[in-house]
C-alpha cells in the first residue's frame, strides 16, 4: 500500500523555482491498477520517481507498506527499492553488453541471491515472457517489444509488490504497445500493484483507476 | 552483492570496451615493464661488481705502508709517502694472529722479460705460494711457486697466458727459461686466462718468489701484504690484529693503512643499490602517469555509462556497490597491465642478457613485487574520484531522456 500526504516537489531551473508537485495526496491500495495522464511537464514522471524512491519530496510524507520512508538514507532507500519496487522505462534501459538472461538476473545479482536460485528464477521468467529462445541475445539483437519484455521480466525478478512503468509503450509501435500493456495487465491480475504513466489516452483508459494531472496537481481521480 | 558476481560484472565491462581496455593495459604494461627492466639493469650491475670483487679473493684484508688519509681518492691505488717500510719480518709477524688464515707479502715492479730474441715489458709480482689461494688464481698447467721460507728463493716463475703466447708463440713454455733483467728463471707454471680482475690483468703478469723480486728490484720494502681472515666474521679482528702487531713492531707508530675488501665491497654495494632504487623510482613515475590515464578513462566511463549507473541505482544498487564495481574494474585492468608489464620486462631482460651475457641481468624480487603492487594501488587510488562521482549520480537525471 502506498500513501502520499501533502507531497511537494520544487526544482530550481535557471534561478527560478518550479513547482513540479503541489500538495499531492494519494492512496494506492495493494493490487490496484492505476494510470497517470497529463500533458508534458505536469509532474507525472516526478510523481512516479517519488513513488519509486528515486527522488525525495521537499515536503510531505510517504508511507510504503505502513512504513514511513521519507527520512531514509540513500542506501536504505536502495534496499527498499530492490525489495519492493520494479521499474519499467520508456527506453527499456537494458545493459547493452549483457544478454537478455543476464539483464533479467541483474537485480538478483545486486541483492546477492544464490546463483542456483537466480538461474532457476531467470529460466522461469524467460519462459513466462516468451523469451526462452532469446535468452542468449544482447539487446541490439532484440526487437523493441522483446526488449520491453526483458525489462518487465527484470522488474519482476525480485517479485516486488509494485511495478512502476514510465511511458512503457512510448517507444513501441501500436501493436507491440498493446502486447506490452497486456503483459502489465496480467501482472495486475496476479495481484500486483501497477502504476503506468502515459500520455496516450487509449493506454490510460485501460486502467481500472485513472488520474489526471495538470501543473503538478491531481485534477481528477476516476475509478471503474 | 557477492564477490564472484562483482568480478563477473567487472569482467564483462573489461571485455565490453576492448579498445579502452587495451589502452590501459598498454599504459600500465609499459610502466611496469620499465620498472622491471631498469631495476634489472641496476641489479645486474651491482651483482657484476660484487662478483668482480669476489674474484679478488674472499675475506681479504689489504695492508699497505703509510697513512692514506692525507691524499688520494681510493686507498687501494695510492702510493703515498712511507715513513717506515713494510718488511718481510713485519709480514711474518702476522702469523701470531688467530684471526688470520694466511697472508701473502707482495712486491710489484715492471720487468723487462726476455726469451731468446723476444722481449716484453710486463708487471712482475714477487710473492709467496699463498698468493694463489688468496687471489683465487688458477693454473692452466704446471704448478705455482713452491712453499717455504720467503727469505730464500729458487729461480722459478709463473707466467700469464698472454706472456707465454707472446714470448713463446706455439713453442712449449713450461720448463723453459726466461730472463728478467739480468736473472734467469725457469717457468714452472702458466696461469689460466682469467682476464681483468680489478687492478691486474692476470694474463699479463709474471710471478716470481718474493726474495727474487727483492733482489731484482733492489728493495727491502713490500708493496703491500694481502691477508686472508679465517672467516667473514673475523675480518674486523684480523684488521685489528694487523694494526696492533705492526704498530708494536714500528715503535708504537701507526704508519700503515689497512683496508678491508668488505668495506670497499659494501660501499659499492650501497652505491649501486641506491642507484637502482633511484632509477627504479624514476621508472615508477610512468606508473603514476598510467594511474592518471586510468582516472581519465574512468571519468569518461562514468559519463558514458551514466544511464547504466542510474539503472543500477533504480534496480536497488547502493552507492557502495557502484563504487565497488568501479574499483573492481580498475583493479582488474591494473592487474592485467601489471602481468603484461612483468612479462614484457622479463622478455626485455632475456634479450639484454643475450647481448651482454657477462652481466647477470635479473629483476630483483622486490621490484617484481613492488611494481605490480604499485600498479594496482595507483589504479585503485586514481579510481576513487570517478567511483565517488558515479556513486553520487542522481538516478533521475541519469535516466532522463536524451
């Protein structure tokens, strides 16, 4: 469960204060599927980064699974991120010199999981996302859809409670985008919390709960 | 993160950026190879000199008349003013010391040596049978001077190979007679070719009994006395004994100079070792240059791999893990460079050894340890700044769109 209360985030750009987030208060229940939409610069990515513990708010509190994570140190945040949050990015962000299997394995390597256990999980994930035949291929030998599937498998390798996707279809053609959204929806059906940032209304409309943001504030919150 | 995984990750990076890896290996390799080769040269020179001194005879104490402190650069070649001569009796008195194994009085002069119509000016040494062992001389044929009372002598001599060749050519020299000045000597031995050994070329000398040399050069006084101590530990005792015995015989006056081979050798040893360290240190500067190159390359890597670092952070890597990844990478590169450098250095040594076989070129053990260790330490040290920069990177900015 995610609970944000009065989150403020300001940036200083060229000597001017820019309010990226203004008093955002938001509660996301475990297992919810949420989309955040809004024009460029509306603060949706900043909100996602704060939920993902990559960024810190200037004011307000953030509770993740009933634990206040606002005041944690960088290393503590890294550990929480590793255990509870999986990221999917618009540009996939796969490590180019590593194979698909090695990319999926990376979070488990960072947290020091036993190699035998890692191999078992990687194999399982490759099968789940239809990548078994591509396991030895490097990112430049994979299609965009395959890359994003590798990225999703990587995000799932630590079995996090929350998946955060920032424009996951932004770099894919329509058909492949639909396919990737299908994968994310399956994660939701299996009980995961999925938060998707997008500016594509069609993609946004697929979520159960839909947030709209303008100028750093949440302007609408629809369900159903 | 497990250590094996850390190594594996760094290994992937090293393999992934080939030209960068080769560049660093080259820089590190050159630095280490320079240290290994240069110190080998220094060490080779040192060993060469030590060996040359060793060939003079071991545990040697040299006694010469006169005090040397007034003039001269090196006491061994000094012929100073002599207030009181060293005599055969002075030499024989040394038998009283328990620290002395043997001694050989020595007279040196230039003699006009003739055989038939051939003549040659050569150094003539007057000494006793002990000279051979003290100086470590070797015979090609015949025997050395006979033992016996040094005050009496037989008309015999031992000649160097070159003297034999020059005077006799292909004829048999052993057993034949030569003339030195107005005296005749029968050749009873020919020295083996040993070449130069600091001061004398044994190929070009003629050795006659002491008493014969005294008569030949019309002198009572000795050029010097070569004394061999019983062991290395007793060199100082032997020196003290010599000084005391001669002082008593010279009415309490200390009018001789005693130099020990050990002291001269130790001085040379120190000088050459210091020299080796100095040039080794200069070569080590190239290691520092290689270190700076590593720093540069690592800084570039941090910028190039910004997105990757941001990704690792998003995936839950701590700042420490990212630093460790960079350190491991630098250590791997430095280690590879050091290995390549040691190999190249040893290869260079073997080539130089082929060209100058007389000098024992060999990298000293401390250089083989110090050069790679320095390489790895500089590699890691110069990675501190880049690694910190990577660890401090803001993941949001690092992952931001291009």
